C-alpha cells in the first residue's frame, strides 16, 4: 500500500542531546545522577502529570524548584543546564518540509504544554507538519493506542498508509501492533534511509 503520511517523534529524534556535559554538570551540582535527574523531569510524578496535561509546565517547574530547594534564579539556571546540550536537527526539519510535497507529515510527541508555542515561536518549524499531536494537549501519552489512533484520524490516513519514527522501542512496538510501519530511530541517516525504502514501496 502507498505511504501517505510520515509521523515523527520530537525528543530524541528532532530534538537531541548532542552534548551531555551541561546536564551532567547540573546533576553533579544537585547531588543526583543524571538518570535520576532526567527521570524527575520527564517521568516522575510531576513530569508524568505535565505530559498528560494535568498540570501546566509552569506548575511542573515550580514542583521541581521545590523538590530541589532552588531559588527562582536557581530554577532558571536549572533549566539552562538541563537543556543546554540539546539541539534541534534543522537538516532533518528541512527534510520533513520536503516530504510535504507528496506526503502528509505529523508530529506525535509526549511533551509539556508549551511545546507548540516553542515550536511555533522559538524554533519556527510548525510549517513542517500538517498536524502536531502533543500529549499535554490531548491527555494521552505514547504508547497508548488511543494517541496513535488520534494521530491517524487527524491526518486522515490508515495505519497501513503511515510511517512512524521514534527512538523508544516501546512506542515502536505499539505502532507495529497497530499495523503502522515503524522505524526505530538510531540516527538521522539510518532513519532517512529506511524511510526512503518504505516510500519506494520496499520492505525494511
């Protein structure tokens, strides 16, 4: 079946930690290991609720400020250190823009309530996507089947007509279970090569 839509993950795919040193230094200053720090930001109680849209991003940061006993200025330094080594892959964004000539494109991201604003106003690549499905906006997170069905519905395509690209194996497994063509992202070059094969009608 012809591929009609390509759906991309955000963190770990389009936004990647290319330099781990700022986050590592922050963890050391706070007296925790980096894995624990990331868990608290993304997957702890506050982070999980923020990704589901149950609390705002501002409330999430306030919770972290309290957890680490930071001053308001300390919280700003926390954010700078945590995100300091992360970079948007602009070359990959341009590639996604090029796909829109013949395919629909979507973003499907477990993310906080401010992601759309950041994409639109800071990174300025909202135009790369026909639809952006952000967990905090819809109250669902990957690998929940319902968020995949929502993405397909918004793009107006079937699972068999869709490719999904993500760096988490659990999300890839969920997509495969729904008969969505899934690519486990390891590098931009690898993902693009596998995607081109699917777009050409070849199996990967």
